[in-house]
């Protein structure tokens, strides 16, 4: 009986790997940037009093926000930098999303297949059973 049980050892063992569960990547959808219109007035010294009169007539507060030419240029460059950063962040998020979705698909594909692994006999009696 002892020798008979060793002789019945299979040459190939089938196994099925347990799936590796990866946490799902949950990313919020990004909002669409919808900018509001704003009016810009170029004010020259000759038009200054007319602008104040128009603001008073329209019931608007008489306040003017002004930028120098260099300040306006800096503001434009800042907006360009913001848009560049948002674009980069969106690309990074898309890359993470694609990575996790592809990884999950690959793991599922791999785990759905049965694998056969040859087993090498190393027992003392295996030499005599072949």
C-alpha cells in the first residue's frame, strides 16, 4: 500500500490562481471650463471724465481697476501657465485611469486561465517507480 500510493502521484498538477484584487480607481469627471465675459475698457486721459460720468449715470460704483502694460502681460502669462498645468494634470489623471483599467483587464485575463505546472518528483522511491 505504501508503494502504491507513491506510484499514483500525478506528473502534472492543475491549479487556478486566486485573483489579485486591485482597488478600483475612482476619479471624478472634470468640469468643463466655462469662462464668463468681462468687459475691458481702455481709458486714455481724455476719456477719464467721460468714463466717470457714465459710471455715475449707470449707477455703478466709480471704481476703476487698472493694469500697466507689463502687468497685463504678466496676467496673460499667468493664465497661460494655469491652462498648461490643468492640461498636464488632466493627462496624468487619464494615464492613471488607463493604467488601472488595463491592469485590471490583464489580471482578469490571466486569472481566468487554468495553468498546468510540471511537478518534479524528488522522493526516494520515485527513482524506483519510473
